[in-house]
């Protein structure tokens, strides 16, 4: 894609004003939005992903409201503080519900570099099932013992919901927002994205299996716990690190304008 002089100038100006670490975080986060759109996990402009600004623990980057995920660029991301105020000049606003959810996570979980929230069809469907996510597939077992639930309280624009969001998430890396959608947190943008990709995959597999109308195979508690421990042993580092370079190459092939 040819970058206009106006866009290129904006990119160069911002890259010169922020640290190299922040710019890299912006690149990874912008790529994450493009990947969400590519894999069918976007909801027009109405969900959000945040990433902590390196070296600035009270600030995070989040997508501009009213910009589709396939349009998000490194320069368009909004840098915002936990007080809700933008930390730079920007023509964009932030989704109020996005600020509520992400400020809750960022304040409560110093280890959560990135938080990712979706309204996918499969995620909403599973979040509305009383059983929630079933440990019926190897993909679902990645979340055995590492999945939280938060009951629906209405559109997440009331800041007094934040303590309950943080409480319910606890130390988990994934959460089902009942009657709403899904949330993952990671120690990197890569980890949060790959966790969401697997959680989304698990939800889709469950719904297809349930639609068959036959009894599902139940796994024993010993098997569930053994598989969960295997995941921890096989992947001792930050989840998603192996996949991320390939995913970035995919972004470059699809549309490298996320780097603008």
C-alpha cells in the first residue's frame, strides 16, 4: 500500500516524539487489531484492546473510538492515563466502556501488559450458556484452572464496576464476561492475542459439538489436571512468542499500513 505524505509525516513525527519502546508497543498493538479483523474477531468499532506503555505504568494505549480494527495504525492509538485523560494531542476519543474495562485491568494487574476484549459470535454464545466453556477439547483445556467469569451488569460505563471486574479476573489470564463476550490478558501483546485466538477457537468448537445434539465425551478430573500441567510444562515462557513473528509477517503481507 502506498502511504500518503500526510500519513507518513504523522508517523515520523510521532515516532520521533515517543520512546523506541513505546513505538514498538504501538506497532505490536496495531498489528493485533489487524489480526483480530483478519480472524473474524472484530465488532465494527465496538470492542477494544489496550497495552501498557513501557516505562509509564499509569498509562496505556487503546484503539481510537469509531475507527474499524482494519484501519488502526500505530500512530492513531490513543495514549491515556488511568485518570482517563489523554497524554498527547489526538483527534480521537476513547470508547467509555473500553476505558472502564481496561483501566480496571491495568490498575489491578501490573503483569497484564495487554488486555483484549471481543464480542465475537462464538464468544457471546458461550458467555450466555449456563455451562460456560466446557473442558471438552484440547484447545479448551489450555484454560482449565485459568478461566474466570464476571456476571453481566449492563454496558460497562459505570466506573464502580471496576473493582468487581478486577476481583473476578483475579490472577487468571482469561475471563468470560457473562452475556457479553471474552477477555484475555497477557504479559505481551502476542500472549493476549494468541490466548484470545485459542479461546475463540475453543468456543467455536464447543458450539459446533453441542449443535450435533449428541452426548459429549467427558474427561476425568485426572486427565483435565494432567493436560493443564502439560501446557504449563510445554510453554514455560510467554505464551505466543513462537507465533508472533509469523503473525507479523502475515500482517505485512495483508496490509503493512498498520505501521503508519
